[in-house]
């Protein structure tokens, strides 16, 4: 190959790299611009309410925007409680499913399991909500009753209006609760977390796997010593990505909960609320000032989910997951 041909080839490669780099950079900048525009739009629409209410917007529980007495203390904490219940349930489900698919499932079964998990993420939220409202919550009432009977001394599991010695106690006090909503949302976020974990677990270095077996390790010992430490960042990052989804879930939560505008720390008891359900329920019948207040609530949720997802992305990027083994 002559010097001219080499120079021409390098020029072509350089041009291709520049095009690719520019395309990727343009995509990244576009995403950032869109996020900034969304934040700016919410801030602009929320400015009227924020200026009128000031810092009391963060600590007020009631939602009466027309009388200028409103805040996100109850709904924001409600969103966090629902999301935390969802993550506590989804984390072991996601880790167990990802480990089974990558380490234990027969080779012929793996593609079917991957498709089934991915299909769960494609099911519409309204379907999960209907299933949770009309089936799941009535089947879980016995679980809620058992938890509060034996663990009611723990504040979050206490149901104030329930007497375990009263045979006529109505079971409806356990419906439309944070716990029920959290269970439904958990099934919705599990596929997201599972996908992130599965990809990381499957990339655990083969050399380290073989080294563990060579030292006499069992399969579980290898998983515990190699796969789980390698995928630790993906476990944390996938969980936090799921948390970001859980914080913003709307339709499924709206169909299940019974909205109350007080801080409800008892997760088994009827009544809770969330920012997304507040917006969905009150957007259509709100005044102009009420719309501004809803936009302020949306801005708070936007910032919260943005922080959660940013932290998750940072953890995944800095983790060892996806690294190449030297072996």
C-alpha cells in the first residue's frame, strides 16, 4: 500500500469518526436541551404559585390552592413511601431473576425468560392498576392484617383503627394503602432493574469465574465471590433507576390509592397520596392559580427524579460492572 493510499484511508476513517462523534454529541446535547426546556417550562408555569406561597409550599400538607393554603409535604412523602415499598419488594425479585437467568437457567430457557421479563415492562400502567385495584389488594388484605397483628409495634406497620381482637373489624381499612400501591409499582419497576443487573452479571469475567471453580468453589460460592461483587454497581444503579420510575408512576397509583392530604406514615392503612396522582386527579378542574400550584408540584417531582436518576447513572458509570478481566 502506497503512502497516498494510507493517507486516503486515514482521512476516510477520520471523517467517519468525526461524523459519528458529532452525531453522538448532538444526541447528548439534544437530551440536555430538552431536559432544560422541561425544567424551564415547569418553573415558568409554577412561578406564580411559588411566589405566592414561598417556602411554606415545601412544609404544608393541605392542598387548597384557591385559598392559598397548599403544599407538597404530604404528597411528596406519599410518593417516596410508595416508591420505597416498591423498591424493597422489587430489589430481591430483580436480583434473583437476573441471577437465575444468567447463572442457573437452562440455555434453551434463557431467551424465553428474557423475553418474558422484557414483556412485563411493556404492559401498560393502566393494566397493572386495574389488576391491583380489582384483584391484588383483596388477596393481600390477609397479609396486611397478619403484618399489623404481629409487627404493629413498629410504627410504619401500625394501623390505628384496627383491633386484632375484634372479629367484626372491617377489612377495607387495609385497602387503597401505600403497601398495595407499592406492590403494584414493584412489579412495574422490577423488569427495569432486572435488565440492568442481568447485563452486568452476564459480563462477569470468565477468568475469575474459572478461577473460583478451580479453587473448589460451588456455583453459589462463585456467584457470591465473583458475580455479585462485579455487578454491585449495576445492582445499586438498577435499583435507583427503578426508584426514579416508581416516584413518577401515575395511573396505576391513581387507580389504587384513596387520596388524603396528610402525611400518612402507616403504610398498611387506607389512604395516601402522591405528586403524580395529585396532578392527574386535579388538573382538569383546577383554576389558573391551581394549575400553577400543580406545576410547582410537578417541578418538585421532576427535580427529585432527576437527582435520583443522575445518582444512579453516576454509580453505574463508576462501577466495575462491564470492565474487562485481565485473566
